C-alpha cells in the first residue's frame, strides 16, 4: 500500500457540498491499495504511521508521533498514487488494486488506525472529493509497504 502523509493543523474533505470528514491537528493521509496488497500491508502501514515521529516536541525536534500528541487522522482514498508516468504524457493506473479490493483495504486500513487508538475521519471511497488542509511545516512524507531500503 502507498500513503502520502501531511502533518496538518486541520483538514477537511467534502463530497457534493457536505463534509464527510474533518480533523484538527494530526495527519492527512492519502492512501492507495496496490495490486497484490492484503490486510497485512494495511496493518503494517497503519502501525508505521501511528509511530512515525514527525511532530515537534518541546525542543522543536520532530520526536513525537500522531499517537503521542493525541492527533487525529483524515484518511482519503486516492488511486492516483498508483500512477505510472514512465511512458507518454498520460498516467496509467494498472498498478492500483481493483476498486472492490481497494475499498476493502481502505476500510481495513482506517479500522487498523482506530484499533491503534487513533481518531479517524474519512473521505468517501470512489467519490469526487474536495480536500482542504493547512500543512504544518510543511511536512509531507511518502510511504510504501513495498519499500524496504
């Protein structure tokens, strides 16, 4: 699974003029299930994100996790994280999991974060969404469960 995290002061997602999810300080998480991903990857990604130390401590160092600060997570599905731009000018998305698998893993990922004690708000899978956020830092981190460097 792939995720793009942004450390935020607040974030909100709307679908057709209605708010589906909104958070204060925490993480905006754009997430994409890839071909071959399973619940194990979703659990691994959730655990990694819950412990990632990207929030400032009293000494102004990035030493605290979203769990440490009692922050929230706004999780939004984004299949375009699977974009293949290696050929031509039009991205391909064949590396993304099929929609039914993607939705199942998106829901599982959100639930895995909740089981780790985080408050989670969500976008709406497959919908045309408007996302607004205030990125703190800015801090933006890319994670992929396939990366093991």
